[in-house]
């Protein structure tokens, strides 16, 4: 991995997956993600039109991948250089916006981008009409993988 960032999480995911005799497809299925996403996590980069881009996975993605192969989430966050406090905010709260009109979503997105920060738990509680917290999402075992 000399031509892109160092990515210790990828090495650990690959080593644990192979130690358990798991194929990439099986690890991805257990983590609730596509084969491509799993490969990107192991490599530390994604390919777009033949160009390598370092990845910055969401904390929830890292946590699901770690659990799939038996790595502790704390250890995975350290290897991925994710701050634990930030990761906990994202790993355990999901917001369902499916019923919100597109115009309102765009307006809120513009506001948040201008503010430069994701919503806090206090903000969500103060304005429940804007959000529906649906709890922690578990990976779906029957999720399609790949194109």
C-alpha cells in the first residue's frame, strides 16, 4: 500500500477473515454490505474510473465489518483513526427521513452544511418534528451484494 495511505484496519480485517476461513462475500454478507465495500475496507481505497481514492468509512460501517470477523469495535475504531465519542453518536442512532419532502431535506442540508456540523442528540430532541430516531439498524442477512 505504498501509493496510498497506510490502512491498518484493512490488514486486520483481511487477517481475521482468512483466519476464520471466510470468503470476502461471506464477510461482506455478515457485515451487511456489498462485496465491493468490503474489498474497499480491506484495501483502504476505492477505485473510480481506474483512479485510487482513500476511503473514509462511516463509524457504523467500520463497526459492522469488525463484528463480522470478530474484531472488537474499539480496536477497529483505533485502527481506522475514528474518535470513539463521535463513532458512538453515529453507530447507535439512525434518522429516518423517508417521509420528509425533498425540498425540506435540501433546505435542512443547506443549513447544516452552512453550520458545518452534524445534528446533535440535543438538537434532534429539541426539534423532533424534523427527525424520527429509529434506533440501531442491524445488518440484513438477505441484502443483495454487488451489482
